[in-house]
C-alpha cells in the first residue's frame, strides 16, 4: 500500500467551501445522523403528548376548562419538550471529538452551530408543531385558534431551540446537566412562551393576534443574529 | 494612567487596597442606613392611602434596585474577564452572585410583606415581584453553572457568557412581564408612580439606596479578597498573607 | 514553521509546564514523551488552539496559530483519542463529510483503498473494530491535506499493518516538508527526519 500526499505538505491554502454549501453540508449530515437516532428524537414528541394528557386527567376533562387552559398548556408542553431534547444537541459531538475537528476548521463556528440547531429543530421541533393542532382538537380549540396556535409555535419553537442551544453549549461537557440546563435557559424562554400563549388566547377570544405574532417573529430574527456568537463562545469553553 | 489600572488588576495589590476600601465603605454605609431608617420610619408622614404599610419601600426598593444593579455588574465583570482575560474580573463576578441573589431574595420577601396589607395575600403575580422571581432564577442558574465545572477557568468563562446572555434578556423579560401583567389588570405594588411622591418620603429612600450600594461595595470588596486569596493560594504573596494571619492569631 | 514561546499551563494546582519554548522547521517532528498525566495531550491541545495556556503563544510562520487556522492559511490535522466518527453512519459517509469540508470530495475512495477499508466502507461505524475505526480516522488525516499534524498516541489500537501504514504516512508527510507533533509512549519510526524530543513530567 502506498500513501500519496494530497498536496504539497508545505501547503498552499486549500479550496474552502462557500458558506451556503458549508451550511447545507452540516445540516445534511446532522439530519442524517439524527434520523438514525430516531429514538432520541421521538422522546420529545412523546413527552409533548404525555404532558398534554396529564392536564385533563389532573384538572378536568370539561370542554370549557380545557379550552380556556389550552393555549398556555400547549405552549408549556412545547417548551418542556424542547428543554428535554436540548441536552443532546452538542453532547455527542463533544464526546466523539467531532466538535474539536469543527473548531479547527477555517469556517465560522457560529454558522456551523446554526446549521446544527436547525437540524435539531427539524427533528424535534417540527413534530411538535405538527402534532399541536391535532392534540389541540382534544382540548376543544376552535379552528381559528388552531391556525394561530400552529403559526405561533412555528415562529416560537425555533427561537426556543436557539436560546436552548446556548445552554446546551455551556453544559455540553458536564455530566447530568439536564436540570441545570433547564434552569439556565428557562428564564430566557419566558418571553416567547408569553407571546405565543397570548397570541393563541387572542385568537380564541376572536380578537386580532397579529401583534404578538409580529413580536415572535422579531424575537426569532434577534435570536438568529445574536445566538450563534454566544453559542460559539460557549462551545469553545466546553471544548477546552 | 493605565499602569494604575493594570496594577489594580494585580491580585496582591488589589487585596491590600480592598482591605482598606471595605472599611471606608462599610462605616458610611451603616451611618447612612441609620439616617435613612430614621427618616423613613420616623420623619416621613404616613401615606394617605396605605398608612404606615408603605414604609417597607425603604427596604424593598433599595433591595430590588441592587438586585438588578448587581446582575449588571456581574455581567460587566464577566465580560471584562472574558475579553481582556483579567482574572480579577472573574473573581469579582463570582463574588457578586451570592450578594445579588440575597438582595433579590430580600426584595421578594419584603415585597410579599408589603403585599399582605395591600392585597390581603402574600403573593399576587405582580409584574415587579414576578420579574424579581425570574431574576432569582437567573442568579441560581449562574451559581449552578459555576459550581458544575471542575476547572475554574472554564467555570469563569462559561458563567460570564451566561451572565451576558442574561443581561441582554433582562430588559426583554422585564418588559414582557409588564406587558403580560397589564393584560390581566392585576394589582401592582407601587407607591412611586403616583400621584407623585413627596420629598419627605423620597429623601430617606434615596439615602437608603445609597447606603445599600455602599454596603454592597464594601461586602463585595471583602468577598473578592477572600476569592482572590483562594484562587492564588499557591502563590508566594498569598502564602505570606496566610502565614502572617496565622501568626497574628496565635499571638 | 511551528513555534511555541514561553508556554505555561496549570491544571488545578499542578504545574504541567512552564516557560516551554520550541521551534520546529518544516520537515521536522516534535516528539513529546513522558508518563501518563504529564500533560502530553494537554500540550497538543494547546498547540491546536483548543486549550488556552496561562501565558505564552503558539505561532505558525510568525503569526498566531489560531488566527492562521481561522483564516485558512494553515490547516491542521488532529489525530487523537477521539475518532470524530459518527457511529450511526458509514465510514464512507463520515469521510465524505470531512472530504467536502476540506475541499477534496473526490479522494474518499482512494483513501479508503489506501487504508484497507474498502471492504467495510459502507458499514455503520459502530460495527467496525477499534482498529478499523482508527484507520478511518487516519484516512481523515490524510484527506485533510494539512500542513501540520498533531498525533496523540497514534499507534493505539493499530495492528502491525496499521502501524506500518501510519509510519509510512508520517514519513511521507515529513518528507514533503510537513510538520508533525507526536505525543507517544511507544517509539515511532520517523525515518530520517530531524526530531526534537521533549520530555514532560520530570521535576
């Protein structure tokens, strides 16, 4: 077997990928790996269903009661499901050394982490967004409120994943970090929770929900622009 | 001029300086507390709506103000430590956390005590108290994260990042909570909005705020001394200090 | 040219190294030796820019190594204890990802041949033996086209043929003007390249 060097070892800069291609490559791989670990992904979806089953059992199955609590309860269930799935986001990559390899590449780390977080949201967040309206029917939410609920979750759950990624990055190297993660990241997620629940409440009452929905969109934009830098700094600390 | 700044950042110099500083801060703090308490409890007239119950603001408002100011200080110190890699800044941030959490707790308790005569219960989800509760969680998250790292350097940097994320969020959370409370037309704890607070009531409040701030700085100086000593325990200057202290206590 | 200047690192209360300096011209190797826990891996990580030293700096051609990495002027290959292979996907898929990031997507098949993994390339990595995983990680190093190789106990889990492969790869890399830093227990035949030896953990 002979070994040929790929380029003069005293090297010239190799061709580096454009940002979009990099994003797509990381996204594709994380989706590929994530699909294989589907038991992890389904955990958060199952938890979402479980929480929503608990409230009627513990409170009351009456339609008026359920309809009234539905916006808040469904949003809480979505938030808890996100918190549950977050610790997986960077842990495996840190443990098997992938993260270190990515750190040593000439690519912006924040961009790579954004692709990873998107992959994570696609696997754990989209099932929640899809199931929410179905389960909301069991809470007797009318159709008008269902659309707003789904749309608010669509805007809000990516923000939750992004905010959570900071906590996941900070705790990636720690043992038994789940509760700590929830504590760190929980307060940051509160505005999203309040806006999402409020938007649905307004729709339920027949009023205009666009105010909170716009704010949710604004928070998402803010998160996408700011979080990658913080998560990148946090990952460098965890990989130390 | 910058040599002064970097000299300050050197642990043994800071240790010595903070020692004198804390005395100079705590004594005036105690005096001002006395003055403020006298002004607030004795001199200020009872409120036309709340009677004497409003007087709790002389402890509640300074505590709440400090709980937020300390969080910002903690985040700022962490940022300085992170960007310029000054170890002392991290020691300051670490020392701030328990003090800030205590003030937050004090604000919550005094808020509940104030609530009883006003609302009849110890807790209503008033926007100020709810914000304070969330701030308490932020402090606990910070301290929890710190404690979870074995490596001190990692703990310093990770908690600095968390504090910065928190500081960016605190205004967002604060306004969200106010907006949420306004929707539900709940009761609010306030003497200060209105109509307008009279000077008789105001000056003791400002005195107490100043007193609490000096107290915080004095206690912070003491804590940072201890923190710095612990971090540098292996170094010569720290060994000298400890040996000196032991010798003094034996005498 | 790799240079470390005045590097100091403490771990908790142990001083791992202090005031450490070295210069490594192209085509030469730095061999880091020492007992377990002496800080060999940590020094490698400091050079790689993963761990920050208390003081001192690591430079490549005179400029800070980390910034050279980030601007793409220098590429680094780190062959450490962790293989950086995702167990749930195949060796081929793993290598294709890294090949794409290194701008060398076409070389995956060739390297699978060279490292003797052509037969098991499409099996999920979790089904491979430890030796095969190490070869796949080695393939990743070869793919990277990096000028600087950092190897941490590279011979672990490699059988005789694997070790020969490793030695040939390292010698070819050095012969082509590349730089290698190795932390090792066992002797690694570095051929005729100039070797600088560094002993850690002796006080």
